[in-house]
């Protein structure tokens, strides 16, 4: 299997995704964390414990891309170094033909696609948790990860050759029983304990036969006040000038449950998750 | 029998024509006038078609002309769907009535006042005429009983990713209408596309209209072929406008849900998108979500059996 670069916010759901990666034996080359509303302070420690401290981890406090385009919008001085380092990790992963797995806003991948297009083209696949075909959660039209940085999403979707998105409609189906990961999140909300959308995206990567995909031409709305951040999916594919990407529209229930079971098992073998490492 | 008192606001248009046939077949509609609006074709052709259809159906109500372009943005048509005339090669009567001298929005207001809150609008084209009427007569919303319209979509569109043609043509007009406070029933693409005509149904229609009225089946054949020839993204020939007319005649043909509908008036990817929030506590419309197709199809076939 191709190595995986994991771009995430460090949420409880991201830990479920990491557990699934661990369970599947995937080779994780690095974790780049862009903090967000759902970030868990103990994410780095738990991620390190899951992978025995072997996986490089980096946190970059990069603002949404729109601020880059405004006067004085460059990242704060203190963030320049982590950003450079993150981009170097992206480049190194792409050079290896890695898969980019993103479960957060697409700011860092977009900066990578803009700043290093030759190597960005070497990513073997771009997996994006986010977007919505018809209705959003941040607004009636926009899904929150895309809404948080629509310019970045537009850049990634316009440039990625081979993107697969797991949209909100499918993410809502990716629920697991709260008891599946009991020892991981004694603090987490019910919603956080059951959200395994990242696991669904991984399943689409590892077992393509377990994921039904539709090919849509898609762009991100940037101008409309009402629809900003919506992934405008031309489901009839009439505009041939737009990029074509795969949307995971359904997952095999048995395969998903089995992947969740394995991820839960990987966590149980990890012992006490409340202990920071 | 109590009857709906209606003005038909239309841009005929092949599917508008079949909606008008359906309305002509209704026992519970009282047609007070036809108002024409540019949409499927440019105004000259729409006016010719509206007058010609009125003659064909022996309607003696006024036919008033209205807006020849959208409120703010450049005009587009659907000539690639409805052909150069807007009605394929259908032979309309050669002696159509003159258009009424009143403009569409003035006529709508006059009738609304005269009918004292009983008037309903069946709007099956872009909503420009109605929007102008609301701008010109701010008290008009209180004088209308209801608007039943064909437009919008809760899923994908037939223009752009999410835009339905009537709203895509003039999104600003649609937004004005949805903000008017008049009760609105929205019949969108999400249900009209479920009225797609199968090959077997095409054969049924041909048998029903027979040799004497084969112009009707030939018009539908024209409609079907044009979808096949042009790359429109889908090949379903649907009776979009007829479904709105059918709902006015018999509400059981559609399942409706209250929603707050906003129209995206941007000119980019989401132009004309109707954003229906079914969770809203402030609904401004009922939106069609499911169709009783057999019931609808019975009504269509009945209207064809009685077509002139």
C-alpha cells in the first residue's frame, strides 16, 4: 500500500481514523495538524501512542487561504518555520507517491499545490473528507470543512488529478456505535464518539469494491454570498471544462462495520488511552 | 363547482403548451388571462405562441405581453430545447387574437383587485412579470390568493450545477417573488423530472391523439429528438410545466413540504439555485417533494384525448 500523509485538525474523529490506519497496517508517513474547533489537546500524545511514536507529527497554525491574498496576509512570523517544514513533508511524501488523506480544511494542501506543483502532481491520490452534493451543515449549501477555506478547496480540486471526496451525505451514514471506542474518548461527546467518516474514506481507498462512487465535475463556489463554500457538483457532467472527481455515495455496511471493529480492536490493544505519552 | 380563478404566466415553450392543454381540460380552473414573458424563446416568438395557443384552445380571455428580458442580467433562451419557433414545428392557427393592450403586470394587478383576494397565478416561466408587478404595486401581495409555480429544484439543475431554467434566467425576479409574502407552491425539477416520458408512453400518446391530431405527438417527438441530438446531460423528456398545472387542478398529485426558499442571485456556479431549508421555522413556500405519477399521467392523457 502507498504511504499516507494525514492532514487533520486533531479531532476525536481523526483518532478513529488513525486507529483504522493502524489496524489496516497502512504506512503513515506523517501527520500534519491544522488546529480547528474540534481539536483535542491530547491528540498528539494519543496519535504517538497509536503508532509507537514512530510517525512524524507537526502542528501548523495556518489561517484560511483568503487571508494570504489580502495585504499583510502572510502567515505570522512564528508560523513560517512550521509551514516550511510542513511543505517539505508534503513534498517528500509526494515524491514517494503517497496518498494525501485530508479530514480538515484544505489550506495546507492548497499551499502545497500552489507552491510546488510539480511534486504535488506526484501524489498518487488525494482523499478529501468534505463537501456536500446537495445540502451543507455550515450553511444550507456548504459543508463545514470546505466552508472553512473555500479558496483552498477550489485550488486543490482544480489541480488534483485524482481526488476522491466523501461528502456530507455519505459522512452522515458513517456512524459507529459509541461503545466501539470506549476507552479512547471518555471525555468525548456522543456525536464525536460515533463519527467515523474518516474511516469511511479509508475504506474507499483500501477496499474500492466496498465503496460506490459517482464521477462529478465539481468546483467550489467563491463569489456567491448565499452559496459560498458549496461544492458545486455538475452531476450531469455537462461542463466538460470542469475537473472530474469521484464522490463516495455509499459504503458497504458490512465492510464498514468490519473496518470499525478492527479499528476498535487496535485501540483495545493499546491499553489505557487516558495516559499521555 | 368552486373554481380556481387564475392567470397563467407563461413563456410557451413546448412543455408550457402541454400545460396549457391540461389547463384547458380542467373543470375547476377559471382562466382570467394569459401573460407572456420571455424565457424559452425571445418575446416576439413567445407572443406569437401565446396568442396562437389561445386561439387553438378557444380561449377568449386577454393575452397580455410582459417582460422581454430579465430584471438585471442578459437574456438567455432555451432555443436548443424548444426549437427556433419555441414550439418545434407545431402548426398554430393562422388567425391568432391580438394581444391585449395592457402590460402583463398592470393586468395582473387589475385582476387581483377585481377578484378581491381570489386570484391565483400559475407561473410556468421566468418570474419577471410577477416581480415587476410586485415592484410596481407594493400592495399586490395582499391581493393574491396564491402562486403555483414551476421552477427551482431541491437537487441538481438543468442549467449550471443547481439552477433550474426559469430561476436561472431571472434569479432576481425569483427572489423578489419568494420574498413577497404570497403563499407559494413550488414545483421544481426534483419532481418534474419524475414525469419523464418512457418510449411506451410515447406510443400511447401517438395512439391516443391518432392521425387527426398527430401534430401533438409530432411535437413531443420533436422534443424527444432534440434532447437526443443536443448534449443536455440527460435524455428524459419531462412535462415540467404540466405538473404545476396538474397540482393546481388536483393537489393530491404532489406531496408538499413547507420550507424557506432563497434564490442564489449570484452569476457564477450557483446562479439561480433555489436553496430550500425544510427545517426553517420561517417557511415562505411549500415545496413539492414527491409525485403521484400515475395520477398525473392520467390527467395528461385525458387532456390529450380532449385536445382540439
